[in-house]
């Protein structure tokens, strides 16, 4: 019986490994998706920042050209002030000069704002380029590893299933049936070790006589509380 209980423990470990492999069919693709998304999002953020920086530089250049043009017009009007002959001409030129000066001031304020914004975007761009290099390098390496794991899951499951069959043929059919019934109802933990005089799964205290029976290992003894198979490995 003790040898069969050891086989049950081995079977339980194989079942746990099989469960992990089955679960990996779900979480490994999710991990791949998350890594690919991080690469995409980082590259996209870099692209958007480059486009915004280009847009702001173009706007800044446009305003600078407009200021140059306004200054030329202003200079022309100021020269005309020297040769005007009527108050009407004077008033008209004064209005044009005032409008040009106001527009120049507005554009220069916008240029200053854009210069600060451009500096911020250039700093952000430097950081994003570093992040892109880091993310692409790290995630690409992880993706290769994960994809190899995904490709090998089927083979690993087959190997573990073969191991399981080799173990089950060495276990008494009634004991195996008890194991399978408990596994169906309780999940992975079927065979549990007695710890500190209690069931290692539900922690229900065990009578001294029951502990002695478990130590002897002459039969299947289950926990009265959770129904799991109890074994003694020495506390």
C-alpha cells in the first residue's frame, strides 16, 4: 500500500503538470499578445510624437515667415510716412502700422510657446526612441521564447500523458478510482500530507488513533472533513 501511495503522489504531480500545460494554452498566447501590443503601442507613440513635432516645427516656420513678411510691410509703411501729404493718408498708414505691429507681437508670442512645446516634444522623442529600442529588444527575445513554448506544449502534454499511463497501471484499480473521484470533486489536491496533526488541505484536526492508522499505511484513509486521501511523510 505504501508503494501505491507513493505512486498516487507521483500521479498527482503529473496531473498538476498536465493542468499547468493545459492552462498555458490560454495564458501563453495572452502573454504573446501583451508583448506584441507593447511593441505596437511604443512604436505608435513614437510615430505620433514625430508627427506632432514635425507639425509644430512647420507651424513655427510658417509664423516666422509671416513675421518676416509683416516686418517688410511695416518697413514699407514707415517709409511711406515720410512722404504722405494728407491727414487721411496719415490715419490710414497709422492704422496699417498698428495692425502689423500687433500681428507681429501675436505671432512672436505663439513662436515662443511653440519653441517651448518643441523642446518638450524633442525630449519626449529621445525618451521614446530609447524605450522603443529597449522594448523591441526585450519583447522580441521574450516572444521567441514564448512561441517556442507554445509550439512545444502539445509534445509536452503527450509526454506527460504517457508518463501518467505508466503510473496508473501500477496502482490498484479501486485506489485509482478513489483518486479519480476525489480529483473530479476537489481538483488538483487529492493526496495530502498530515501536518501538525491535521489534514494538510482543510486543516481539520485528526484524532491520535487516526494518525496512527495513517502512519501504518495499511489502507486508504480519507479526511472526514474534505474527503481527501491522507498520507504520512513524517512531521
